C-alpha cells in the first residue's frame, strides 16, 4: 500500500492521518505462548537479540515492543509484519528502510517497568519515552549531573514532595527529544532545557548552540498510568495526539482488533 498525502489507511477502522500522532500503550502481562507467537514476526537478528537477554522481562520487552511495532507498521503499509524492513542510524536508532512508501512513516519505541510505548507519525520525526517512577532514586544528585543549571534550579524550587514527579517529568521530556533527534547521549542532556513545573505545559525551552532548534519541536506529556511518566517529542506543530491501548496477548492486527482498540485519550 502506498502512503498518500492524506495519510496511511488500514482496513478495519484504523488509520494514521497526516495530522495525527498515535501512541500505543502495551502492557507486558502476556502468557509465554503469546510472546512466542509474537516472536515469529521478528527478523532473525531481532530474535537473536531477544535470546541474548539474561532476564525474562528484558526478553519480553524486546519481543513485545518490536513485535507490536512491526504489526502496526505492517498494517499502515499494507504488508505482513515480518516483511517490514528496518535500517539503523550510526547511533543505532531503528527506522524503516529508505525508499518507496515507507519513507514518510516514522516510529519510535520505549519501555520501562511493565509498559511498552510505540509512537507512529507520518512525515514527522518522533521520539517517545516512558519511565516507571522510583521514589528511592537519588533524584537531586542525578539531576545535578545530567540536567541544565536552569532545570536543576526549577527542580529544587519544587516542594520536596513533588521533586520525584518533577524529576521524571523532566527526564522523560528530555529523553523523548533526544530520541526524536536520533542523537542519543551524544547530545549532552545539559545542552537543552525543558519545562518541568507541575501544571506548566510541556515545552522545549532552549537549545544550544542553535536557539532556533527549540521552535522546530513540540513536546506533549502522555497519561499512561499513575506509576509512570511519559512524553512524546514530535517535529513541527499543528498535530493531534491519540493514545491507544493494545490488547494484552494480541499477536495480530486484524479487523476486529483495529475496530475495538480502546482509545485512552484524544488531545
């Protein structure tokens, strides 16, 4: 299926319009046999990577994240999930192989705890990050090492009871941005700043050395569960966000799945 100017359509009621950003939330409470079925849509190198993980939860995160991404991308492209082909940037960020209809379709995957998020866009670079909040972490010390001076000051200005929330709000917004750019940790986290004050909209406030870079991106928070913080960074503006819930244990994307996938929120 070619992707036209109006968007990627999928039979059975699911479509990715040009002016929308879709994020799918996937839980990890899967039966082993369902993980095994989903693993079959992966490429040989992806299955080999999954088998190298020592802990079962890491194996499951990899299989479910990459497997559901393949199902969604295949649905948008009109091909079988195992036929979706990836290539990798110099820093290891996966993307659809260049050429043909695949070029405008962008995706990104993140996982933490018992959640995986898959973000999809057309014609816009995207990055997504999710983190399970851990109150036992040394938030202030980590922030002092990685955050910008302005972000550290904003964090310390919060009531102590809000600093865990503020830390993960800041972290996920920053991670979503660097994942969108594809720079990874080659872009120092203190070289750009995001908003972190509770109730303040998610924004990329400053980018160095190019201050104009901040205007190219839009940040949005994602409500994916009370124990988690999550954010998405998307190139450009004027897009609408939809967050969907993937049925646990679902190893295919047929018409019934497409029509009945719960929409968590629309913004």
